[in-house]
C-alpha cells in the first residue's frame, strides 16, 4: 500500500486540510507537515485538520517519540503554536501514542473519531 496525501484549504478558509491515504511514517509526516505549515503560513492560518481516516501509523513507539520530541521541535517551518485536530477511524488506535507524545512535547494535537467534533474543535479553540 503506497502513501499519498493532499493539502487543501477548507471551504470557509479557516483551516488547512491534510488528507492522508496509506501507511503513515514520521518521515512522511514531516514532509506533509512542512508543506502544510508553509501553506498555512502563506495564508496566515495555524489550524489543521489532519484526516487520517484512511491511513495507519506504522512507526514504532520509539519512532513516534522521536518524531514528537526531536523532528517536530527542530526544523524551521513548523508552527509550534499550530492547533491540530487528528481525525482517525473509529477503530484505529495506531495514532494514539503520537497524540500523547505530541501533547507531552508541547504540541497542540488532539485525536478525534468524529469529523464534526474535530472541525468544531478547530473553529472554537
């Protein structure tokens, strides 16, 4: 299963949508995040709906930890004040640890299993 993704602006132009299909790794997530954050910076938007309902995190616990505490902390181009709603499938728990370590590393990442709740979070926080 190959991985692909798209980055777009929401219809109301208030948040960026990152739609991921396939296997997700830290390396791919960094590429996606750098592109999405550059787009958000260009538009003055720091809110992101990451739709991973068709993606599975295949990284190890150590790789997820390193992603949150090292990868996301060091590069230029990452908005550390960004608000991220990570939308996952109801039965997918492969992204749970990345939410925990991201939050512990000071990033505002929250998992949702309901699209409307995720969007509400982005629009009201």
